[in-house]
């Protein structure tokens, strides 16, 4: 039976093959994560996530509680330093993890939207080749959507459905502050006025407005 040490070694081999391609494209590696910094400061992130340890006394329930032990996923993200500084009021880390990104997703099947969990018990070379193929196609196109601050603002503020986070319009507004201050404040106020008064998040956004020196305009009732 393959144990967790064997799985780790297999993932090491897969990551090594994939990193040879990522390195050629300008990515640097630390642990299971790869970073590429663009000229405009935006950072692209690729992360290998191994599933947690095997269940002990926990019963697997297909569709609700699935045992993914022996599998791994590839997460991708886009990190905007100015956004991180504004939200957390601190300098970004030296190396960015996927969970630091407001814009992120998992490599998936574009037709069904189903996330890929790759088995570590199959031919690791074929798995690496498949991932490299995805990086050169779907992932490259995805990164291209977010390789510029204006593109990011457009994606986060104009989408009719939530792509990454319920606060993505807020994130877009914060980034826009550095491009067009007036428009950024307008989008920020739109977001603020859509929050129900009793929601704790409204207080958070109000405090953030003070931190960013934004004048809030309360929506007047008709």
C-alpha cells in the first residue's frame, strides 16, 4: 500500500517537472508554491496542494465528505500588493502564498467547472504533462485576464456574478483608487451602500474608508 511518504515523493517529482516549465516562464519556487512578479508589481501564483491525511474513524460520504487522501490539486492566484496593503495595513510578505490572493481559483475542467484532484497513484509523468498543458492553455489565458490593474478592476467591478469573493467589488474599488481616485471612491460608495445596515461588514467597510481617507455618502431613501 502506498503511504503518505510515497505520495509526498511522487508529488515532489511532479512538481519538479512542472517547475522546469514554470522556471522558464520566470517563476521562482518556495516549498509547494511558485511566484512570478510582473513589471507592474502584480504577482502570479501557482500552488500544489496535497489532500489531507487519510480518514481514521470518519465515514466517507460521497458528495458531502469525500476522502481525497492520495490526491492533489493545483491552485492559482493573482496578488496585488496595493490591495493587500490597504486591506491588512501592512507590507506584503517576501513570498506570496495562494491564500494571500484575493483573486484565486483551482485548475478545473472549463466545460463542467469541476475542479481537478489528481491521483498520486497514477503515472506521475503523464499527470505532469497534463498540468503543463493546462498551464500553457487555460491558466495562461486566466492569468492574462488579470495581468494589468485596469483589467483587474474591470473584472472585479463589472461582473454580474461573484467569481472569487463577495467583496470582490470592494477590492476592485481599492485598486481603482490608485488609477482614478474619484472613480474608485464612487465604486467604494456603491459597494458600501449595498450592504445591509445591520451587517457587521458595513462597520468594517466604514472603518476601511477612514483608513483610506474616503468620504462615504450614505444612500438616501426615496
